[in-house]
């Protein structure tokens, strides 16, 4: 009776994954229409310059031209350059990542997969022209592999995720504690191997180019949608300047430093809290989601696409806490679409809807509190 039960469970998960994938595709189609089809702010032209330089001109990234992102992001830029219409090819590449992301989440919990399938309507048209589904897929797949007791695979995927976009590094301490306590102490070597394989060739060919990419991200000022900047735009009239590919609050270096320190303190507190308790599946998922949330909410940059990092992780949290956390995340997504993309320049130029931006950021602070605060124990 055990074998038929397993087969039945596998069929249920497969059915759930197919249903969720269908929902994702419907939502993907929706964001091409209605208000989502107007006023889009796209990033794919930047990606196209990278991909075309590699595919059509044989240039070496970081050496022959500057790249803003880590080497692991390059596949998502290169693949669309192999086709005639870059914008359409890039959108379909991200669509494939989204379907795969839904399937990965359905592998462990079918119901959250349906929530992930709503990602296109939760974040809007930006999902068509940002590559964030790629690192989100790798990071989520790494977490799911840990849940399925496949530590080597998990660490290999986590190394690739960090190579694609640096934010998954906040999952490393949580994953390390889990592997160490479970006796999988050599598994992290797989993560180091994949990370080095992705980065070292470019670091050898163009060390200055790779370092300039890292330094450029680290030196960014307070972007106008970040928590720190939202306070200044809501309660003051700061000067807005454009640099580092975004609109930022001029000055306020002290506030930016303070926010960075809070970010580090929050992450360290979460890592220590996880290490001091059980490393079961429930706490693993909760602290992984909390770590990414802390990184997002206290970062100097809080672009709308950062919500894509949270959408596959937060609904995996179980129980009432998970329901409350998912509700908070949904509120943050809805609030973001109030100004982005249609009213983004109204906010950037005239600070209109600054209170809405602050409300979104505070919703994410609330999400972090829901995930991180311990449950009160009855006497």
C-alpha cells in the first residue's frame, strides 16, 4: 500500500504543478493587457547590449564592456540574443523561468505554488523585462532541494544563485547551519565550486571589470523607493538625482550608512536565532524567507522587482504565520502597483504618492516582523 500511496501523492503534485503553471501562463498573458499594457518601464534594452556584444560581436564581458551584474546573470541576457526579436525572446525566457519556479514550489507544497502562479499580476508588467525570475528560481530550487534532503544539489544551486545576483548570499548561513547539523558537512563545497566556476574565469580575464561591477552596486546611494528615502520624500522635500541607473535622494549618506548597519544587524540576528534552535523544515523556510525580507527592506535600493524574490518563499511558511505573512506581502505588491510603473515619474519628479511608497515599505517591515518574531508561549 505504500507504493500506490506514493504514486498517488506524486500524481497530486504533478496535477497541482500543471494547474499552477496554467494559472501562471494566464496571468502572464493578462499583464500584456489592460492598464498593465501601458507606460511600461523596461530594462531589457540594457540586457540586449550585453547579450548582443557577446553573441554577435564576440566580446568578453567585464573586459571589453562593463556589466552591472554578476557573471551568473549572463545566460539570461545571452539566450534572447540568439533570436531575432530580443524583447519577445527575453519575455519568453523569463516566462519559462516562471513556469519552472511554479513547478519547483509545487514539488513541496501545491497550494503556495498557486500563489506563485499569480506573480505576474502581483508585480505587474515589470516581470516581462526584468531578469529577477532567474536568480529567484535558482535560490528557491536550492531551498526546496534542502527540504527534499538533497544537500549537494541544494548547495550547487545556491552557488549558482549567488553568482546570478548577490542577494541569495543571505541564505548561505541558514543553509550552512542546516547542513552542518544534519551531518552534510561537505555539501557546501558544491556551492563553492559552482560559484567559483561562474566567477573565476571572468575574474582572471578582467579582475578590474568584475571588481567595478561589485563596487558599483555597493556604492549606490539611497534609491527613492527604499525605506530610508521614503521617509525623506514623505516628510520632507529632498533633492532627487539620477545615478547608478536609478533615481536617488541626494546627500543623506549618514542615513544610508545607518540603514546598511540595521540591515547587517537584522541578518546576523536572524542567522543566530536560527542556529540556536531546531533546524527542521518549518524553521528553515521561515528563517530563509525572513533573511531575504530583511535584506530587501533595509537595502539602500528597493526596486519593485525585488518583490519577485519574496513571492516564492513567503507562502511556503506554514500555519497562521504563513497566512499573515502572505497577506502582508500581497499588500506590499498591491501598493507598489499604485505608483509603478504608471506614476513612477510623478513620484520621482514631484514626490507624488510618497506616502504610498512609505506604506509599501512599512508593509515589508511588518512582513519581517511576522516572520521573525517568536511566538508568545502560554504560561
